[in-house]
C-alpha cells in the first residue's frame, strides 16, 4: 500500500509542470478604446488586447479576460484576484506601491477635450486678434512710407503741367494714390511720374513696398496664430471656472481632485463625451490618445460627436501593465512585452489603431 501511494505521488508530481503550463491567466479589462473594446462579434480587440495576445503566445499561457469597472482594476491586481490588467493604466508612484508595473509600452498624456468651435466669421474676434503691437507698428510704418514717398513725388512733379501730379492738394492726392498702388503691386498705370528722379524713387518704393506688404502679411498671420495658441493654452487655467468630466478612478480624476477642479466622473469615456456634446459639462479631461481616437471614430457616427483636443496637456504619462507584486510571471511577461514592442507587428498595431496619433513604443 505504501508503495502504491509512493507511485501515485510520483505521477502527480510529474503532472504538476504540465498543469502549471496550461494555467490560464486572468486579465482584468475595462472597455476603453483604443486600449480595449468589444467588436461586433463581442470579442475583445484593441492595442492592449493585441499586446496581451502576443505575450500569451510568447509565454505559452492562455488568457481569460475579466471585465470590471475601471476603478476596481488596480485593487483586483493588488489582491491577486487577477493576474494582470489591460487598459489606460499609467505608471504612478501611488500605483507602484500597490502593484508591480512592467516596462511602459506607450507614451501618452492627460489632455483636454472641448466643444468644437463653430466655423463662422467673427469680426470682433478678428479685430481683437489684430491688436498686436508689432502689427500696429508695421501699419504705421507703411502709412508713413506712403506719405513720405507721395510728398517727394509731388515736389518733383508738381511743376510739370502735363504731368499727373500738377497742382496743390489735387496733385498730392494723385501722388498718394500712385504711392499706394505702387507699394501693393497693383500698378494701374493711370498715374506715372515724368522726371527721371521721380521714376528712380518709384522703383525704390516698389522694392520697399514688396518687403512691407510681406511683413504685414506675416505679422497678421502670426498675430492670429498666436492668439489661437494662447486660447488653447489658457484652457488648462480655465478648468477652475467650468465643470469637467473624466473617467472614474483614472489618473485624470486624481489630478482634477488634487487641483480642486469641479468634475463629474463617468464609468466610460463615451459617456463623458456625450455629456460634453449635450452641454452638461464644458470639458473632458482624459487620456489624449483615447480622446483623439474617439474623435476620429465619432466622425462616422450619426450624428457625429464633435469636439477638439486642446494642444495643451496636463501631464505626460507612461502606460504599462500592472501585475501583482508577488507575481511569478513578472519576468516572463516583461521579456515578452519588450520582444513584442520591438517587433514590426507592434508598429503596425499602433498605426492601425492610432494612425497619425500613434506614440512610439519605448
């Protein structure tokens, strides 16, 4: 009997490695495109899903995806209820004390989505944009140059009775007209100087006029562009005066709470963006990659959800995979992750899901 028990023990011991090799990893997931979402067939797809599938193939461990609310992911990983997670999970000092992160596989940021501006002409806004000191100086220089050239042309031509600038005020007005059309390059030819000196000055004024008009055009463009950029940058400061939406349990929620910014937390980013569309909130603070991906995808919706992702960001973040601190799979998963993110297939995955918003793998 003792011999039989010993043989049974040997059989069970020999079977343990194969059982362990077939052990399935439980991976927590929350639907948050482009990291993870369900397709029309109900299967999980996304950047994070593709990454985990590649890791699974490399380490020989099948996966079971366990859907749960976003705010429960880190506690579930910490307790060991799941073996890892997928999603927009930023590496922070607070989270690192609870779980153990792999190497980051994406660089993102915390961005701000605001309602898309109406495509209409606003005269008051244009006038405000043109109140640039540099622009006013150029306009003043153009005006002074026109007057000085007009005076010189008139003084040289006023005694020629057959000329176009003969006489007093009428002649000076003609010279001013000639100076304006010459500077702008219009060149009607209805007024021309008669003397050689006046014509040489006209040639000089043509060359100077080209530079002045070019400077004026550049100043107008830069003034309006600077005004738009200042407006985008100010949106971060303006968050204290408006109500924001964010994803419950995310880093964005922690930033807003820390800064004392009033906000409403939603279980999913599409819900937050729908609140932005309806006017319930005035901005959505969330992962920039997700905001840009959903902005592109929403163009195909009827009606489309229109919003703009401001150029300013609140914080740069590194996205990684959280694992239990005592996970026996940490080294294998980390090596498989690095192998995956250095492969051509990973670059194609980023292009497919992020397009022009793709972040380079680390």
